[in-house]
């Protein structure tokens, strides 16, 4: 009704436009002859001016519009005629339907075929097949018309809106003072065409109900006729198969009679007759198998035809009804109407076996073309001689066998052809079925399935809820209990007996759990098997309530509902979720596994347990709300009860449960923050906790918005996958905690065993300071074990995260095909040139854009975590030189960035052929404005590959000295001896003089110059310098220290002490130690370190002088 009001508004708008421009409607359009004459005159005009060109274009456009006007008028007349004849055609179609319903049954037709020969039946089958193909073509055309007719209101609405806008634009142009006569003719012709289109649309809308009824009746007629023809095909094939089988059986009987009629003949001849009988029986068996294949092939072919027809209908309906609410209802109906027949398995092996058997049978038959040779070989192998009469008999037997083998080969070839055809058809059926399922799933997910929740929804809610409740009441049936009393009573009794047995053993199970818990975190009693046993006992404790719940559900569905088997999977699913929740609650008990074995805090444990208890009603509602969608009268489109229940549950979760879960997660975050032993673990999981807390808010809000906007089916699908994701996540957390506990227990037991071995070793050695040595060794062992434990934990976490991603893919994989719907949403288009020079228009879709974003995000994650992954998997196991890990990580990071960017841009249609001009332009810019930046970038690559400097090297470049801390794409960071970070462009390391104190060898020479006073003992001076060098802790013995007396100074005897140190950071320590020790030794041995002296004399005018003394 709403669309009709819109259409009425458009029609009124067109009337106003027409009344405002009545002169345009009375305008006399030129005829075709006048236009052709004007075009000829304009073309013959030698004055080729721009006005002449515009005139020609206007005349030609007007001529084209006149042709379209004639065609549109013809369409109107044809549509009017169809509407006028629709009642008569509808009546005729109803008569045809009645005639088809009253036609002879298949059994009656089959009796008429009894007198026909095999050839006549084959001709009749070909005629039926041709008629069936024609029916499928007619039915496809009718479905196109029906889909288009059903979309008439939406199509007319869009067409009238477009025509109205164009009419307003043309009338504005006509009122312009600069409109020429030829342009006015063109505009008036287009207005006339628009009026005719509007008339056609109005006529189509007025006759929509008549034409829709007619097409629906014709489709029903063709469908019924198609079904009858398919039934005739099946019956004909059965009759043909029976005749072929009868012929094969007759041959077998003849061979059997011949075998029994020759009892007194030669034993070898009798064996040959029996061999013919066996071949004839094999022929009968192959005929049966071929007949079955033919029946299966006919069934598969009908399935394929129905699928192809359904595929065409779906594509036409999607094209015509895109974006409308009715499309979702049609999609749901089509999904239920998809063929569900089973396919034939093992055909590939059967085809291979048939080919081998045909080859072997051909070999056997070819050997019979020379009976004399065969008889001679038989005589030789049997060591006997046949007389002429026996040879004649054998020749006849061999001729019969050759004919039987020929018939068998023919039957095997037919069977092979049928099997190949069925295999090909089945592949098409499988491919089309998957494609249809994917397309229907895409459309169902992205198309609105319900009306939005607005004021009308609330008004209709009481009535629709009552209708749904009435349908639920109709499903109840309390008369089945007599039929199921004994079997269901036995099953429920067994379940209750099992639950009772576990309940009786409950105290014993709890004692076992307590005993195992008491041995947790002890050196001798703790092991991983205790956690596994406690998990098993916890599962047992969760079973009684689950079995009781399942028993109640089974009793309810079998004694209260009409179709209990349809509800049995639902009962099993609910029992499985009950078991899952009961197990989780058992894990989170105050002294449960989470607290005792997994080291969860008591506070966080209690908060999660409380939140989980309160979430049970919400999970029950979310799991069962979709059951209302299966009601026949309302379905998913009018599932008011389901929408209300889900929104209520989501609101309760948003305002009640989400805060409690968020507080529990926040509590875990705070506990990790206060854990001094695992600061890195808190850093790793802090962002993850924030992400989970954000999801707790976004998920219910998003689902409520989807339901409110009418995407109810989408919300149901997401809810189902979110619940499964929740289950998978809980299972993964248990696996992770089990793995981490196994690592902790193994590490503790290993440390205990090594400490025990150490004590035993010390006890045998009887050393004096074994206690001190034990403490030192134990401390070293603890450090080593801690390092191993961290490495194993990191590697295990990586494997566990990969497992989690795999589990998430398993849960969400069925929705990956839904994403391909986004490939239909075009964002922009671009033109590219193919190899042959042709222009190709490529569309960049929303799926391409999102894919590129995912690729870039994945590249970012890989690059960000690359150093940690390589450290765990490679660098911790391979000994590399200083700086090599950093260089490898940086180069791989560049490679991943380039690869990820290339793939992302490629998904957006930016291939190298399109980007090469950009790179060419950038290269010109690099040669001028970006020359220095590009030079630094290339220098950074050279540094990473050539490695003149590495991370940790002590270098001197220019006036700067320090340790290299970072090598980046543009510059390198050096930390000088004052702790300041100096940023040096990479180009300087390549072009300037660089001193690397630790490139190939970190051993460097330290030179100290010492001057002693004249008169000092030179031998003693040398010995003291050697002594100071030998006492220095960092001075190397090889190369040995050297002392040289180099020169006589102005006031000193100059000596030089040369020593070598292993590391550059030991130079200043060594200089400091040597200076202090040399000063101390020289003082003890009365050797003066000379220094420059200055004598000052003051003179007066009389020539007197005065020496200033110290």
C-alpha cells in the first residue's frame, strides 16, 4: 500500500508539470520524412560550422526518439491486448490444469506399452525427452515474466521517480530563451516518450494482478506437465530396462539349457559350456547394474534440471527485487525448495574398474576370433585330442561365447557411459548446489528479513504474538505417550540409573579430588596426571544434572509433541550446553580446578562464577529464540516473539552481565599488574583484556541495532556463531592452562631432580665448602631453568594462538562465502589496457577494499611481532654474530612491508603497470628534492647488508663516538658516553671516514705515556710499569704488555706502556687502574714523575735581580 501512495504522488506531480507546460503537450512533432530531409540538407551543406554539427546531432537524436516512441506505443498496445486477453487465457490455463489432473495414470500408460517393442519404446522415450526440454524452456521464460511482474510495483515506482525528475529538467530547458527549433523538437520528443513510458507503467500497474495470476497459473500448468513428463520418463526407462533384462535372461537360459543337454559329452566341452553359462549370467548381472545406473542417471538429470531452473529463477528474482523485503521471503522459500536427493558415491572407482574390465573382456573376445588356435591351445593345456565332431561342437561354443562377450562389452560400455554421464551431472549438481547455497546465504545475510521495529511493529505485536502462541499450542499432542511409553521409558530409566550411580559415588569422587588437590604444588607428589584426573572427576560430577535434564527433555518432546524426532536434535543440543555450563561452574568452584590448578585468584574466580550463573537464562533465550522462525504460518519474517525475546535478553546482558564480566576481567588485569614475577605477561594481555571489555559492549549493541533495522536473520546467524565462539574460547583457555601447568610442573620436577643429583654428588665428594658451592650452583641452575621455561612457554603460546585462530576459522568458515556479497558493491571503476590494446573497465569493490585493509593490518601485526617470533624460533637456537639478529629482522620487516603493500595495492587494482609511471615520476623527484632522503635510505640498506656497523658496535664518526643502538631506514642512533642519543644520517656511514672499534675484533690497544725525572733508575721504572700492567684485571697476557723508553724530553725521560684489552668498554677502566697503580708504585720506589718547571727572575733598573722561589 505504501508503494501505491508513492506512485500516486508521482502521478499527481506529473499532472502538475503537464498543466504548467500544456503548450509543450500540444506541440506538433515533425515526422520522419521531414527529419530525414533536414538531415540530408544539413549533411550536404558545405558550410561545416559548429552550429551545423549541433543541428545534425539534434536531428538524429530526434529521429531516434521518434523510433522509440513508435516502439513504446507498440508495447502499450501489446500489453493492453495481453491484459484484455488475460481472463480468457487464465480460464484456458485452468482447463489445461484440469485436463492434466484428469490425465491417465502412469500405470495405465505402462499397460499400453506392454505390446511395444524395444525400438518403439526408445522412440517414445526420445519424444518424451524432447517434450521435456521444451517444457523446461517454456517454464524458464514464464518464470522470467512472473518475476518481472511481481517486481512491477517497485519497478514502476523507480521509473516514475526517474521520469518525473527528467520531465522537470526538460521543462526547465524548454523555458530557456536559447533553445533552437531542432533542440526544442528533441526535448518535446523526449517528453512524448516519457509520457508514453508513464502510460505503459500505469497500464502495467493496473493490470498487475491479472497478469500475475495468469503467469502463476501458466507456471503451475508447466510445472505439472513437467512432473508428468518426468514420471513418464521414469516409467519408460523402467519398461526399457525390463525388456533388456528379459533379453539377457533369455540368453542365459539358452546357455543353461545347452549346458544341461550335453551331459554325456566330453568333460572339457562341458566345462566350456559352463563357462558360456557363467558369461551369460554375468551379462544378466551387468544388465541389472546398467538398468540401476540408468534410473539413477535419470534421477540425477532431473535434479540437475530442477537446480538449473532454480538457479535461473533465483538470479532473476535477485536482479528484479534487489533491496526489497519480499526478496528475503522468496530466498527462504527457495532455500527450502532446494533438492535434497542423495548422490551416488564411488563412481570414480567404478568407472576405473569398468575400463579395466572392458579391456580384459576385449582381450578375451579377440582370442576367440581364431577357434582353431584356441582349440589347439586347449588340447595342449588339457593334454587331450578332440575329434572332428568335438572340434565342431567347440567351434559352435566359441562362436556363442564371442557373441556373449560382444554383448557383455556393449553392456559394459553402456554402463561406463552412463556412469561417466552421472559423474559429470553429479559434479554439476554439487557445484550448482554449493553456488546456490552460497548465493542464498549471502542474500539472506545482507538483505533485510523483517520489517524494522517502528511504531507499527509495536501495534502489531499483540496480534502476531497471539498467532505464534496459537501455532505453538497446535504443535502440542499428548496422545503419543502410549506409542513411546516402553522405548522412551526404558531410555529414560537407563539415563536416570546412570545419573543415580554417579550420584552415589559423589562423595568418593569428591574425596579423590581433595586428595589430588592436596598434592598440588608439592615437590614429590605433584604431576600433570593429577590435573587430568581431577578434570575427569569434574566431568563426572557434571553428568548427573545433565542426564536428568536430558531425561526431562526427552519425556517432554515424546509425550507432548506431535513430531518428537524433529525436536530430538534440539534436546541433545540443549543437554550439551547444560553439560558445558555445569562443567564451567564446577571449574570455578572456590576450591576447584581454576583456583587450585590454574592459579586463578579467589576473587576473580568468584566474580566469573557469579556472572556465569546469571548468564544462564540469557543463553537459554538466545539458543531457543530462533525456534519460533520454523513456525509455518509466520516464519522468520513475522517472528515477533523471537525478536522481542532476543532484544530483551541482549538488553539484560548489556546492563547486567556485561558490567560484571567486565569487572572480572578488570580484576584479572589488576592481579597481573601486581604480579612482580610476570610483568611481561601483564603487558601482553592488557590490550587483550581491553579488547574483550570493549566487545562486551559492542556485541549486544550491534545485535540490537541489526534487529531494529530488520536484519533479524543476520542477527540470529551472528548470535549462533558468537555462542559457538564463546564455547571454543572456553575450551581453548582450558587447553592453554593445562599446557602451562604441564610446563610449570615439568620445570619444577626437573629443578628438584637436578638439585637432588647435586646434593648426592656433593655428598660423595666430601668437599669442605660444599654448602657454599651448592648455593651458587643451585642459583645458576635456577637461572638456566627459568630461561628454558620462558622460551618453552613463549613457543607454546605461539602454537596455542595458532590453534585458536584455526578454531575460530572452523566456527566462522561457513560465513566466509557471505563476504563475497560485498564483491557486488562497487566503490569506483578504473580503465586498464589489455595486452591486445583493448580497454578493460575494472571495478574496485567493497570486498577489495576490506581485503586490502585486512592485508595491511596483518602485515602490521607480522612486522610488529617479527622480532619476538624470530627470537623464539631462530635466534635462541642459532648462535649469530653481534648485530646479525637485528639486521635479519630489519631486512625481513622491509620485505614483509613491501610484500604486504604490493598485495594490498594489487587488490585495489593498482598493479605494477599502473604504478610504474608513479615510480618514474618519484624517481625524478628523488633526483632533486628528495635526493638526501633517498641517499640515506639506500645507505641504510647498504649498512644492513654490508654491515660496516652493527647494533652494539662502538664507533667514532667525525666528532661523535658512542655505541650503535638503532639502525633505521633514514638514520642511525648512537648513544655517546654521556648517555645522549645522537642521530646520524645513514649517508655519513657510507661516505665519511668511520672508525669501528669492534667490527671484526673487539681487542684494542691502550697506550699510556709516562715521563720520569732525569736521574731516575730506568730499569726499575720499566719493571714497575710491567708490574702495574700485570696487576690490571682487564689487561690481556697475549698480546703481552710492552714498555718502551722512547725519547729524552725537555725535562723528562719519556716512557710508553702499551697493553691490550678484550672489550672496548674496558679501556677507560684499564686506564684508570694503571694510572692509579703507577702513581702508587712510583711513590713507593722514590721515582718522580717529572713535569715542566719555570724559573722567574725580577730585575730592576740598576741591574739587580731577584729569583722567586717556591
